[in-house]
């Protein structure tokens, strides 16, 4: 039996560079295709209002996409709420918990420096936010070596179940794909006849 479908997306680090370049445009494209159905809570250190976050999001999308459908962007931005605070401060997680009072299966997406992964996971657990069908997505390098990845796994398994942990590194396959593209177009034997 798997996890229930997520009913709330919580993005830690929503004001950062990764969100600007990848997350906002990706969410926009999901909204455009009708594949996004959850409210989104942005969490970051920056003392912004939700309107500042929404403006930043639209600007990020326009910068990456070139042009945007304003109606789609407005629908996406209407999904957002925002809280700010220090990721090591328990009061931030009390605020997050209050915002998620109705959520049964939140997804916590961590676009934070890898050194904060355990801190955020511990704080989520302490605030009782990792119970039931909650899951945590860890973005960016998951360790710097086999030993550090194994240590990180050990620390996270002390906090949550394996089926709650999702590991993503959007650069993991980048070099092999670039190599395949180069091989295909640099080799006339592999080019389409």
C-alpha cells in the first residue's frame, strides 16, 4: 500500500536560485497543462510578503519562458501562501503546522543547502509534520561521497520511514545525456539517413 496523493506542497527555500530557475517555471508548466491541484506554501528565510513572492515567481517564469500566459500565471500564484523564518527555529514549524492544519499528505520539498537537510527533517518531525502520508523531497546533492550519503541516509531513517524519502538531483543525468547527444550528432554513422 503506497502513500496517499499529496494534498499540499511545501517548498523550503522558495526564494532561492533553484526556485527562480527551475521550480517556478516547472510549476507554471504543470499549471498550464492542468496537472497541478494542490495549494503551495513557500517557506524561506527572506522577510517577504506573499505578494512579493508572487511577483518574484511571475518574473522568474517570464525570464525563463520568455512570454507567459497571464491567466495561467495568476492561477498558479493564487495557490501560494508564504511564511518566513529561520530553518532551525521551532516557531517556524509551528507556523507551518498551523498553515497545514487540513493537510493529510503534505509533500515537503527541500531546496535548501544539503547541510540543512537533517535540521529541517528533525524540525518537521518535532512539529509532528511527518506523520502519516507526509513525504520529504531532498533536492540537490545527497551527500558528497558514498560514505556521506550513507551517513545522511542513516540520520534521516532515524527521523522518518524510507517510503517518505524522495531524493532528487537534477544534475545527476546531465553529463551522460550531453555525452549521448554529442555522440549521436558527431558520428555520421548514427545520424538519421
